[in-house]
C-alpha cells in the first residue's frame, strides 16, 4: 500500500480568506478575467474561480507536502500590500480570495487547491487620480492581454472597461475597487522592450524593493521550515502517522 496521503482537510463553516498579489489579465475576446501569479507558475493564467495546476508539471493535485506548487496567500492584507511595493510587482493588484478545497496552513499564510477571487483591488492610475476601470497595457501572453487600472482621462480614446462591468465578468459576488493603500504603477515612460529609458527610475538601486523581498523570502522559508519539521516529526515518530 502506498503511504501517500492527501493534505489534511479542515472543514470550516465558511472558507478561510487570504490576500495575495497577482497580475490582472483580460481574455482576447474581452469576456474573461484572468490572473497571473508572481512566482512559480507565473506563466499560467487562472480564472476567478479555478483549481491550481502544478507549476512543476508533475501529475498531481496541489497542494502536497512534497511539492511547492499550489495557490499561495497571506493571512494579512498588509503583508500582501508590502509585497506589491516592490518595483517588479508594481503591475499587480491585491486580491482577496476564498480558500477552497484542501489547504496547508503556514505561519504567515496558506497554500491551497482551489481559489475564488472575491475582491480585486486596483492601485490608483499612474497619473495619481483614482482608477475607474481597466485598459490594455500593450503587453500580454498568448490569448490574454495584460491590463492596468486607469482613470477616464488617461484612457483617452482607448477602451476603458469600467470596474463594475469588469467585476461582472467574474460573477455577481466579485467586487472591484480602486484602493488608495496600494502602491501605484510607475508613470508611463517611453520603453524599448522592457528597458525603461528613465535614468532616475525608482528602485534601480534595489533599495526600495529589499524589504518586501525579504518578507517574501521569509514566507517561503517558513513554508520550508514547516515541511522540514514535518519530515523530522515523521523520522522521530512524532509527526502525523
Ligand atoms: Zn506540484
Ligand atoms: Zn489617470
């Protein structure tokens, strides 16, 4: 008999809630919302209600104690907002998600099987005004356009998909707002490929990105520690049987 066991399931009355950052996407035909993660599996676009796929392409259902894949979220919205300050994450939104299916609880967050996006928080428009909807950024992946929050003035002649219409694409329970707490995207600058032409672009020296990155490292380290502790527990006969 195999000694493999599914991750333990808790059965709470209401699904736990977590917070994360993700890159918002809109399907090519404009009818589907998508989200790309910021680390492992960042090339996968997930729908507002979706199951995690293994980012290592192993054939199993996340989460598993022997694989690092699955959806991740933090317990604390503030910690997710800190992550979003990092230069490389300025194109993200803050998501409030319901944690569904099997999940593993860590000190700072959870790793889990199934996710429903309940709230999408966009930062202000790059001009500083409140964002009112989303516009195409001009980037994307196969079948999906990357989008960003924009005010109506900056959208100009481009199509602005207003937040209420955007949220309706995800279903009746999803709410989308502009959130003043979030670090806004960098102002639009002439770009050559992904190279910014602005010599004084913030964060080029990496200092303002250091603290959030350390926080992310700490979260990952904690997950690993939990795993090692479990293995140790098994070896000494004190862990789960
Ligand atoms: Zn996996
Ligand atoms: Zn604007």
